[in-house]
C-alpha cells in the first residue's frame, strides 16, 4: 500500500513518483509510459491517492519500480473541490519534507490513510482539517503536541491556546470556530515545532496558497 505525494516528469513519457509506503516509508518510483497519449494511468498518481501496490524493492537507495498499481480508495470529493485540492497539496508537500525511507511504517500509514478517507467524506466545516491533521500526526513522529504549551510555550495567547486545545481534543468532524488569522498563526507554530523537533528546515511552497484559499 502507498500514498502518492508528488511526481516529476522523466524523459518523454515517464515520471518519477514519490510515494509514502506502508512497508518501506518514503520511496521514489520510476513509472514508464504513463504520459503517452494512450495511457490512462497518470490519474493514479494525483497527490494523496491511496494505492494498492505490488513493487520490486531493492535494499539499496535509489529509484524503485512498480509491478502493479491500482486505486485502493477512490475519492469522492478530494480532487474535485478546490479547497480540498489545496489542502492535498499542502499535506503531500509536508509529508514529502518530513518522511524518510524507513521500514515498517504501518501505524503512521494507517493514521494518514484513515484521516484522508474521513476528509474525503466531510462536506463542510473542514477549514481546520490540515491543522488537526498535523497536530495528530505529531504523535506518529514521536513529537506529540499534547497540549497548547508545546506550541506557544508559556506565552499567554488565550485565543490561540484555546483553539489549539480544541483541535487536539476533537475529531475532524467537530466544528471548531476559527478565522484565517488564527489558523495562519497556528499552522506557523506547528511547522516551527516539527522543524525544531526533527532538526530539519521545512519550507513549504503550498502554505501561502492554503492560507488564501480559506480566507
């Protein structure tokens, strides 16, 4: 099983696709012939598609190959709603920056997969989904955001702290009151938390688009 993160064009008809896999973590696969006029498979590799995969796996780092691939869960709305599409690009970019090629990623994979299927089914009140997703995802990295102080420190930011606590304690389907300024401030704090805790620099091109789309 794998979750598509992104792909780049390779040669005249091929792509190199980053996929977060259940068994091997982040992997790059070369997929031949999917960009020719007769192929209909390019749609399989849209960001965050959940795929059922049979792969040839080499232990050494480098490009891997896919033997078979098909959709495991066909989304109903994720690739049709512009706001959801923007969230998909944000999440896929974030995962591609923070994931590694480590074996046995089952728990993290199941969390991401289940979150995406819930997101697909949400018809409204999902403007906070990406924030709740990253907060809940932090536990999978061993850097759990267990309370608002993990993000704000001892600074008194009552509105921000209250919003963070609600995001921590509620499921995706619960309506949580927020606004664009509040969401932007919190997403910046979350990215800083991941960057500091994982000791990596996380610069996301999709953040600005995401901030505008829910304005």
